[in-house]
C-alpha cells in the first residue's frame, strides 16, 4: 500500500485547520477531491493512490488529497442557497488561492508549474470548476462520475455566486471563464468519464451535459462513457484513474 504524509494546516480563508495527505515524492502535482461529504482520507481508504502506484513510485505524479466542507456548503440543505454559495466560494478560494500554492511549495515545483485536479462525484465538479475558473493555475482536470448541475445543491443560477460556481450555467455566459485561454488547450486537458451502471444516472446525464456545454463553446474536452456494468463507486473510479493518469502523466 502506498504510504502518504499527513498535514493539518490553518486556512485563513476558511478560518480553521484543514487536513490533507500527500502521496509520492515528485512529478506533476495533482489535487484530488473526494466524493460528496467526503474526507481527505477517502482516497487512501479506497485504494486510489494504489491505482496509480507506478506513477507515484516513479516520480511522475505527486497526489495531494484535500478535505471537503460539503456539509457546510453544497449539502447544507438547512441553510439559505446564498449562504451555501458563499461557503462554496470560500472553499474554491481555499483550493485555488491557499492550497494550490502550498502544493507547489511541497512539490518543489519550478516557476510557472501548473497543477492538475482530479475528483469523483462532487469532487469531479470541484476539479472541473478549478480548471475552468483558474486555467492559469490548473493545467487540466479529470472528472469521474461528476455531478456538474449544481442547481440541485445551490438553486437558481441567477445569483452571482451561484453562477460562478455552476459550470454548466457559467459557460453559457460571457466573461466568467477565460474561453480564449481554455480554447488553446489540448483535448486531454479536460477528461470526463461516467458509467452506465448502478447509481450513475445523474452523473451520466451531467457528464454528457458538461461535455456538450464545453463543445458548444469550442473548448476541448475528452468524454468517455463506460459500460452498463460500471457503477458509481470507488472500484470503478480506481480503474478509470489508472487509465487516465497513465495516459496524461505516464
């Protein structure tokens, strides 16, 4: 089993300590986001670092598994949508403005190095959101079984903060993402995947919608829809990550 290094560090943005774990010693820095309501240790507990063990051991990838605050943001159904959106925006700013620079420092990255992001379920949305909103920080993203229609969590996208954190709605607007910069990227800088098996219904619809929205904007995307045996669980996410990580970082 791949062993990780544990960190617990203060976040000014969130006003609390945030935990994360690092796997590998060198290579492309990759921010990993958990499934809905998940924790930083879920990736290790479900064998995801082991799924890319050769890349980690060879120093081709360094994996940084972040914590979530979903219970206070997207999943906080007992609070107003605006409050949920405010917390999601704070989390986005934590990931991109605090954790991302820390990752680059720990990685020993050269100047101008860009990160990648990868996520599963809601984490896939977070990863893609990072890539679309901060392409000057994130070189690409891999979204596995993503839930990209955040109206189910945040309500109407007419609210400015909701809109900024709703990639499907955001892409339809002008000026909210740097489409000129994103359009210059290769196809494999944004990879989306979903299965057609158990509990993949919402993810399959959302993943197709996300791919269509990107294509409609003339932005590069690689979409794969796996078979009817591919369910919404870590077993398949490990297989997908193994394949895509080898393709991108191998």
